[in-house]
């Protein structure tokens, strides 16, 4: 008889039914899953534990590079093999999402920059295929060598931009799995990244949703000891729906406001307009100077506003700084 630790391949329906039947009466300290939902949760816990430990993904030479491990399971996976078309689409969509999110988070990016992602951003966010490991289907991706990252200005630590991008993608996937208004939560996390990143995150979630695949990911870098996130095909469909169906609008606004605070960590200043608090994103290195010059003072401020209307009718706004000056300044 199978033990609760020898979970079957969840794509094999016959094996699933046999495993559940064999373990219904099994009395252990930790009860065996009794439904497909419980089995899926147990499988995710097992994959997450495997990804964290890295014992199944270790090579003879431990890597100093940041590492992203992922495991795919579901309809396109059978006996530890995955359809090549699905894997190819997933890897392409993942790389595009990482690069576009990294560009959106780059402090030196002009607020209204358009066109392709710059070559230096592409270089420092490249992911390289490493070892495969035993799971439903698992792969290790490594960040670019440090000598290829050191030329990017404004990042400090070599892999910090890649680290921020992966963590922001995890923020979006975590919110897609949240209980309740997941679609609005996804938009809140993705909207500040702009149109390009939203489009690529939508493509990334669509690979899972359209193929019926689930993914479990683990990220490890100098800045992040380890972080795990999972996204089922069902939750990926919710994420894709929220991002694809959102009605996006761009505009610029000229406001008279009072600067009431800010955060260098978040790269934002806070302004008060008519009793409403608005968070305006800006370059992190500019926050201290802006607060020194304008804190608790009235200013005239030009902002770029990206607005999204969710399918449920909720309106989301994201603000980025264009220009700021003391109110009443004579030119």
C-alpha cells in the first residue's frame, strides 16, 4: 500500500482513485488526503519542500548566482515529462515578464519611456537553464553572471534588479491565489508596473490557464534567502482575466497638493489633495531631496496617472512623478 508520503502523479486519474481508496482507512499521525483538493494541497506542500531544500536540484558545483526553481504539473505533464510547446511558451513568457517588470522597477527609467526594453536591462535579467530535477516536471534557472550585471547603473548590488522583479511577480501570483477579491488584488499589485508589464504578466498566467498546468516556484538570491509561491491553472485563469479585461487609461494631471510624507524604501512620496492621500512613485534616490525641499509645503505637481477598471467595476489608480515645484513659484 502507498504511504501518505508516496503521493501519486495527479495527472493519472486511475492512480489517484486507487491511492485515495487505499488511504481512506489508513490511520496515521498525519491523516492522508481524502479528496482531490486535499491531495492537491499535499502535493503542493511536497513540491515546496523539495524546492526549498534543493536536494533534488543540486549539482556538483553549488551556484553563486540567484536561482529560480520551478515545478510544473497538471494536464500537460505525464510521468515527469511535459509537452515541449507548453514548456517553451512558459519559459518565453517568464523571461518576458521578468524583463518588463524589472524595467518598470528600474529607478532610472523615465516615467513615460516606451519602445523595447533596453539592452542593459535585458542583460542583467537573463535567466539560464540549469539542471532538471525529479518532480512532476522541474527545472532550475540561474541569473546572469555578475560580470554581466555590474555595468548597469543605479542598482547597487549586481542582482538586485532581478531580485526585485522576481519578488514582484511572486506578489502578483500570491494575490491571484488569495481568497475573496483576487482580481482586484492582482490589479493593485500589477498596475504600478505599467502597460508593458501587465501585458506580459497576462501572457505568463495564460500559459498555465490555457494548458491546465500548475506551477510551484522557489526563488533564492543574495537578497532573498528563499521565497516560494504557487499558482494553479484555475487561479492563473483568474489572474489572466483580471489583467486582460482591465480597461487601462493614461493621462497627465496638474495638481496643487501638500507633501505629507514619503518612503525611500518604496520609492514614493505622499501628497494630500482635497483631503485625499495619494502615493506618487519616483526614483528612490530622489525621495530624500524631495522631502527636504517640500515636506509639509504646498506644491504644484505634474503626475502621470495609469487607471484600470476591473471587471467588477472597481477603479485602480497608479501615480508617477513628472515635475514638482513650490506652489506660486514665479517663472
